[in-house]
C-alpha cells in the first residue's frame, strides 16, 4: 500500500509558488479573498454534475440531515455578492462524483472569482491576463461557439437540425451514440467535446464564447442574439481550463432553469434535486450585474509544470487519499 505523495516535493513547492502569485494577481486588482462552506443543504440541479452526499447527525438524531459536498462555491459566493461583498475570489476544494482520470480527480482545487460591473468579454480578458502571468502564454485567441464549430465541422450549430447533427456524429464515428441522443444540445455537446475542443487552442489559449442558449447554465441570454448565451470557456493544449458567465440575475428565470434541469434529470433516470432557495432569495434581494468564472487549478498546474497527468501536481489522488 503506497503512502507517498503522487507529486514530487519539488512540484508541490512550485505549486505553492504559483498559488502565491495567483493571490498577488487578485490583491493587485483589489479583489477580496473569501471562504464559503464545502457542505450545503442544497446541491446543483445540473444533470451533468453529480454531487457527493453525506449526513449530519446531532446527538440522538438517528436520521440525520442530508448535506452535499459542493461541486462549486458559486451559490454561496453569489449570496455574498448580493450581501454587498463587491468583487471576490476563492481558492477552494470542490467535489464531483465522476471518474478520476488524466484531467479530473473527484476532489479538486477550484479558483472562482466574480467581477462586479464586468460582462463576459471583460472577464475573458482578465482570465487571459492571469493565464499569461501563470503559463507565460501569448495573448489568447477569441472566437464564438458558432465560429469554432463551423471552422472544425463546417456546420452552423445554431441553425443545424437534429438530423444534420446526427449525420455528422455518424461521420465522426459515433454511430451508437447518435442513435441514443435525440436532444440537440446533447448532440452539440458530444460533437464539440470530441471534435472541436481538441482542434483549437493548441498554440495559444482559445476563448470560445456565445454558447447555444440551451447550454446557458447560469448565464444571461444575449439581447443581441437570443439563440446564444453570454457564456465562455477557455481551452489550451487540449485542456478545458475555465467556464465563465455574464451572470443571470433574474430569480424567476433562475427558478425556471432549475425546474428545467430537474425535468432533464428525471428523464435521464436521476433523482430530482431541490432548488437552492437561499440562492433564489439572494437573487430576489438583488445580485449586482457581474461576470464570474471557475478555473481548475489542478489543470492549470498540469500545464504550468508541464506534467502529463494531474496526479503529478497534487499530493494524494483519490486512489491513495
């Protein structure tokens, strides 16, 4: 039974140095570091994110209170924003009940920050500045989701029919999957993740923005084009590094999206998740106009330290935790 860390001590010291530089990056911009709970009464409704569940037992309590390890500190940070925190960031552990692999450990370190008064374009440029600082990369490339999809697959994702997308999936070797997927956003996600992501951002980071509205998650729908949401992701050398939004502030729309998520969860055979009423109350109180982004620290370290697997940049992966 191995007791040794999977990362070398040299790399762990390098990791510490990079974390210190990240904190200096935000200190220079007067962004406040915060801490929020790792456990919550509510989990996410997103059907693609599976949370770990535990129970809190008071003395004499045999049933216990269900709690969830957070997949992201997002909801709690938005409650701070609604309370008047101003611009904030957090470096924290997050937990997702997914398989471990080259780019993922079920327990991982996330950097999440929110900029009051920013839209997603302004935040993309700040993320670019951070990547240049940490990875010493040249300035990033920017393209819309539509442009990236057309560039790689010669098809407009916003106007393509389900039948057209299924045919492209067949051409790309996903015969069995395309027969099972009848939802347009599921097909788009398959094609984008398997075909587009690996073809962009190889020389310098690539920001992809204006995702299809069906993949809005917690982002605002664009007033310029209601077919897209003000969401972005950034890719570099085959690694998805960050996911950001011009944040949705409307509590009624947020509740509708939570309910839509649960409809999809039930259709996929997953358990329904209760809507986070504390987040909805914070939005009703008033979330300032802001943009937020979540960036995977372990993936960033993998690139910064030229490692092949995230186990080389973390102390103890799930296999030896």
